[in-house]
C-alpha cells in the first residue's frame, strides 16, 4: 500500500515523487480554475495559496489522498478503514483534514449515507492519476535496488563483435531479469545526454575518469601467409618501405617504438586505411597484400586459425587500453555495478600475453 511505501518520499530518491505530486496537483488546480473557477471549488480559491499548501505537502498529506481514494471506492469510512488498516476515527480525521486543507467539501455526509460532491468527484479523478503515477514511480525507483531493468551501453564494433557476445550471454543467463541495449559507436559518447550506463572506449590511463581497465590494447603486425611467401617476411621496420601497410584511422598517429615516426609515416603513400577494422582483418585474411597493424585481441582468432601470421614480433605499438567508463555518479545502479564486476572477473586483464 502507498501509505506503507512512501519512505521513498523522505529520501533523496523521493525528490522525484515530490516533484511528480506537485506537478500533477498543479495541473489539477490550473486546469479547473482556468476552465471554471467555481466548477470544483465552492469557495473562492487562489492558485498561489493552494500551490503554497501543496509545496508543504508531507507524508501524511500523501497518505490522506490514499485514504480519500479508499473511501470513494469502498463507499464508507468503516470499509475504507479496514482496507487501509486504520481506525474509523482516523479515516474520518484524515478526510476532514484534507477538506480543510483544500477548503472544499468532498463528501455530503448524513448518518445513513455518504455521497461525493461534484468537487469530490472531480478531485477523485485527478487523485487516482496522482496515486497511480506515484506507484509507477516507486516501482521504477525500486528497480535500482534490484537486479532488474536495462543496461544501456556503447562499444566500438570490433570489440563488441569479438569480446562482448560471450560476456553478455553468460551475464544474461545469470541475471535473466536484466536487459541489455548495445549501441555500436566508435566516437566518444556523452553518458548523461545519451542516457548510457557505461561505455567501452580505447583510452590512455588517467586519474580523472571512473574507468575499469577491461583489456589492454597492444597493436601488432600481421599478414597473410601466402602474401609473405610471395614477397618475403619483413624482419626490420625499414623493410616496411617495401610493403603496403594497413591500419584503422585511429591508429594512424601511434608512435612506433625506437623511431621518431608514427604509423602513418612508415610506408609513405603505400597504405590501406579504413575506419572499419573488421574489413581490414577480413581483407588481410583473405589474401589482401600488405602488413596489417591491428589490436591483438581483434586478430587473435585469425592467428589461431592460421589465416594470418605475425611478423616483426619485437614491434608492439601502445594504443592505450580498452576501458569501461561508468556513469559519473556515486549512485550507480546495482545491475550496472554487477555487470562491471562480472567483466572484471571475465576479461579484466591488466596484462595481455601475446602468443
């Protein structure tokens, strides 16, 4: 029952409920005063005065609305008292207090009967809407404390394709009441404006982000074995001048160890560059000529199958780490915290052994 569950109203998370009630009562009062000042309220009422009263609304006032609704539905104070687990005098006192606060008669009462006034009928319609929305608000708020709801996240396509399916599948089996919405995006996202719970991004470590290091992201050189048989295996960085090199755009400015060059400077114009990593992997694996520089976790399946072969084993480029950025708030939902913990246990590798 609402009277037993309004604790949310008194907590910080209950601010939403308070605003909801004030908004709905504001609509109730505004609509009816604008349409006909005497239609609901038999006395002259001033909107500012009423809203001032509503702003001072507390837990008892809210439960008075529930009592009022119960009396209307049950048809008597006695039945309403039984339904709401109150005494009959308490119910009568609550209704009188509500009428006094609103300065309007809600019921015409005699010793044998009780009937809603015209004002009471219209107030009931709006009151039911308010209580219904508060119940829904409480239900939504309670999801934050339970392993229910939805996790909305974004990730680069290659990482999402290679790493996340198994993780999300296992997590969903453990917590079937939690839904997942995954958005593929390579660009940076604003967690707040896009209503994201978390985002996976390649980043350099820093102390300013609330970020879990999910996976290190070393970039290595690989090529198709048939291509290497035809043109030879490069053994030094200088040998790359004889080859086309392939890389994704975001890796173009990565510094090459022991040189003053960036990746884009290694072979002049003889390059194949794309914003789609999967295309480059498939191109190289299916006989495309050139040396591909790509994240180890992305080419590892091709290395395992023999479709690609590693070259220049001493050359490892540092492109940062794959991080999981959490919503910047201390009140991270339990389901999101649980998912991030699951990821840390599943794939949270702070060092990646390259085979």
